[in-house]
């Protein structure tokens, strides 16, 4: 999406993937890949040799990735950005199917690999979940590494760039972004990608500005063009006017001073002015994001989404695979807590391309705890892995989308069964880890007093709670404006949940997007929320807000806000009370 200003600014609007501002010369990375792949048939006697050629190319790609890992910046080594690609190189879905295609159709390895990848791309791109759709890029990037070795095409060497530039590309693979030299690369701009793409994760880990999903940036920008990358607003300005340049130089200076101040405070505890200490934790989707939680001063992992290991593959992950992934996160975070959410995904179709039944309304269908209870053999493997990993640190278990009392009872029964099986096999584990229920369905709020008898804590997932309470599809542009965290109905649901937890004496956390907005923090703490969890970058500002308020004053504000009849009224009441503590203005969600 683009717009042209009255003067000469060319403004490109994309997706804000990593915050910050950088100004510099563009460097266009040409990575169109292998455009033309010929197909030729093989004699039977040559098939075995072609399979061997493919395997050799895979091993060469693997060696390349391992070398990149070894030479990548330390934050990326700790974040283990490329581990998924190393494993994917020999995953049955990609590796196994390509060998089968070579042998069955007696075709060259390049064509077989292309055929398999095209089939997988089609299946993933049809998925309704944007996070799942973006995972197709992993398959494409890995296949390109193999194709480069099969065809002899040289990949672009980002590590060889010898001047200060801003990378501009149609897309960047994790292998390419892992070669970034922080003394040379100021920012990243890509046509493709989203917030959960590896480009965004790498940029956030390295703390450099990035805008992705620009669609035509690599066509509209040329090497050595002067560009401004605003990673906070998701905007790129090409050949800015003197006035625009001066304004952004000032914004950049202010942002860097503010970030430096936040960085100095990141390790400070979040203690209110009247002495109440709170934990501010991080949400992660990938193990490599743990580093960002630590760097931004997180007190632990408040939500570890576990779906990633179930994607990009033909079958389900083994207990050992899950164990190793969980253990990595737990050991890095120890002694800080890690709350692991069990599988929250809508059935086999999302897990295995082409499988499962089509659901007309997946948001109300077989997903999360419903799916796990319907597939106990899958659920047990994950539960066993979590119990085994729990010996390595402070682990808590969270069941998502609980809507009935029966679901929590049945989930706990399966958890106890998993613990007993491990005990019989004499496998080290912890059978006493705290168990929580996600409150993200209105029915769970209504029966919160009953659920509180069965669990050790609540975690409010506001993203879904708002959606289900107000019957709003956030992706529908006609009704998205009605998605209001401060809607009186939503606030009453949160307050009722906190009251049920307080009466039972269990803590209540919040892990949805609402938790990351500093203006809402006093209200949430006043209502009785004990811990807040959010994307890592939001942690320092929320901690700063907590240090700026008194809990008794926040509690006194709650009845006034709950009496408001509209989200606008509630917002204005909060702004009057705490707007002065929020830096750089207020944004109404």
C-alpha cells in the first residue's frame, strides 16, 4: 500500500514488525531464487543416483546452516532462530516426500522438490489462521537452500556487506537475517512477512527497526535511495523531503533516548508506590523469543504457546521432541516461572495439511481443549513431555478455552493419568505442577466459582474473551471497530473473574493484548489481577507504569470505571486519572 505526499515523499505502508526508527541508504537484496526449474525423466538405473544427489544437497544445506549459526550474532545464537530449519531439512514432509517423488515419478531432484513444495504451499496458504499461513515461508526458505546446492546458484552473502545500509528485499530467510552484522545493517524492509515471521523475530531480537508486508517495496525502492524506516508505525518513506527528514531525525533521537532510559530500568522490579510487587511476564510463540523476554526485564514466561512444533510436518511430534523444546525454554528462564499452554489449534486440518474435516466456523469448533480431549492419545504425549520438562525449573500448566466444568475435570484426569504412567516407567518428572484454566469464553466467567475449586490459578485471555463476549470478528473490517477492550461488558467479565479467584484464594493472571497497554494497567491491578503477561517489548513500559501508581488509588478508581456505560467513557476516565503517566501520547485500542 502506498501514498504520495504533496512534495516528493513516497510513503509505503506495511506491518510494524520491530519498533524503532532508522534513516539510511537502501541496499536491495535480490533473492528471487531459482526461477526456471527444468523437468526431465530418468532411466530406472539413474534413480538411485538422483536420490543420492538430493541427499548430498540436503547435507550441504545443513552444513551451511550450522556454519551460519556458529557465526551469527550472540543474541541470535542464544535465540536458536535457525534450529527449526535445521530440523525441517530432513523432516518427512519435505525430505521424505521429495525422495518418494523422485523414486515414484523417476524425475530429477529439483523438479521433485518443487512439486512437493508447491503442494505444501497450497495447503498452508488456505489456512484461516494468519500465524499458520506465515509458516509456509519456512518450507520455502529451506527448499531454496537445497535448490541452490542442486543448481549451483550462489545465495546473496549479507555478511559481506561492507557499509551502513538498510536491507530491502522481497523476503529474507532466517539464514540470511542470521548473517546480519549490527555494525552494518540498520534496518529491514520486505515485501512479504508478518509480525510472526522470522524476519520480524530476528529484527526484534537484534533490536533493529523492521517493516514487512509492504508488497512492492523491492520494486519501488532502488539501491542507494535514502529511506526512513519507522518500525513503530509500519511505515517506510522513500527519498524524504528536507522537512520530513528533519522531523524524523528528531523523532529518532527522542526514541533512542527513551529506549536507553527504558533499558536502564528494565531490570528494576515492578513495585507500586505503596509497596505492592507485581510480576510482569512475557508471551512467546517460539523458543528463540525467550532471549527477548530476558532482555526486556521479564519476570518469567506467562504464556508459552506450544503450537509451532505441531506445524510444518506430516505427523505429530514425539514426546522427546516436545521435551527438548520445553526444557530449552525452562532451563534458560530458571528460576523464573514458565507457564506452558497446552495445544490450542483447530483440529487436524491445521496440524496436517490436507487432513481433517472442513469446519464452517473454526472459532466455535473443534479447537484447543476440545480438540485435545477428543484426541487423548495426542494430548497424553504433550502432558508427559511437560511433566518431564518440569523437573528443570518452575513450570505451570495452562488449559486453553475452557468453557465447561467437565472439560477441566477431564483434562486433570488425563494429566494425573500421564503422571502415573511416568511413575510406573520410573521416568523423572513432577506430578504436582500448578494447573490453570484460561478464561476466554463467557461461560467460563459465569462458572468461575466452580472452576476455581479445580485449578491453582486463572489466566484471562482477553483477545478471545472480547471477541466471544461482543460477538466480534476482529478480521472483519465492517465490525472491527466494535472490538473494544474497555467495553463495559468486557470489564465486568474481568472483574467477576478476579472476584471469583479472590474468594477462592487463587491468583489470576492476564495474558491477552489488553495487558500490554500501560493506560489500562492501574485498572487491571485495581480489579485484582495479580500478574500481567505480554509481548516482550511491552514489558518495560508496563513495569514503569506499575512503579508510578499507588494500588489504593487504583482500587478506588475501579467502581468509577465499572459504572461507565461506554468504552469511550471508560477510556476518558482512565485518561483523566493516568494519562499524564503515559509517554508519547495515548492510543485508543
